[in-house]
């Protein structure tokens, strides 16, 4: 039978090593057992003291994860993006760096001649992580690519018209690497 005590934060004194055996979420410092994370304290019948996490830790990226990012800069061969969120963890910020790149060779299946025709400045893009260390992303696949874009001329939202994007305000037509989820608000 486990007993639960209140919420503790890292560094809180929980007892001594004479009273308890340290379990998960605690550390022993010269005979004093302290919390190593935020959570609830539980003590088992065998006098093992643990801290059960009460807050979720920020997600970390892994290869194959799908992220939503914004195009911050377009160069000849790379798009520099800021990663906004990880699919499945939209409510939490990502741990570590949030700046990534989409190389021209990872934009779509086949040859891409001009990166400016695939993405626009400030476009929202759904991409897959292909290299965590360098934060390289890919938009190869029907469900990946631009999910929201604004007109380069008047800054209005672009609406999908087949394989192109059209501005209803100034009637400009633009080309992008469009995701099948464009304009749906879906990740």
C-alpha cells in the first residue's frame, strides 16, 4: 500500500537514508533524500520513497517526428525555418534549438530547380525530421509541405486553387510545395 504526500519541487528534503530507500525522482545527498523533480511523493510498504512527476517535460525531437515550422529565410539551396511545435505535443514548446533547415534536395521527390517556387517567406510548413543533430527537415510526401501561406504582394491569406495558391484581394497567383492539408488547420 502506497501513501501519497503533497507536491514537492527539486531540492525539497524528503527524509533520511535511515528512514527510506531512494527510488525514482529522488537523490541521496550525504544521507538526506531530496526531490529531483516536481511531483507527488509516494512511499511504498518497503519504505521506498519516490517522486511521481506531475508536470510534463518539454518534448525532444527524434528522427521521423513531424513538426510545424515557419520559413524565416530563403537562400539558393536551403530554407531556414523556426520550429513552432511537434505533432502530438502542440501545446508544449520544444526542448533545445528550434531553428532548422530544409535543403533543396529534401523538398520533394524529384529535381527542384528554384527553392523560391516551393516556399515563400513566413509560410507555415509541415515537415519531417530527418537529422536531429543538424535539425534537417524534409517536405517529401503528400501530407508534408506548405499548410498556410500569405501573398507576397499584399500579405493576405492565399487560398488553394488546384495546384496553385490564389490571393482573393489582389488576384495574384503563386506556386508552392502544397501539403494535402493546406488550409485545413490540421497538423
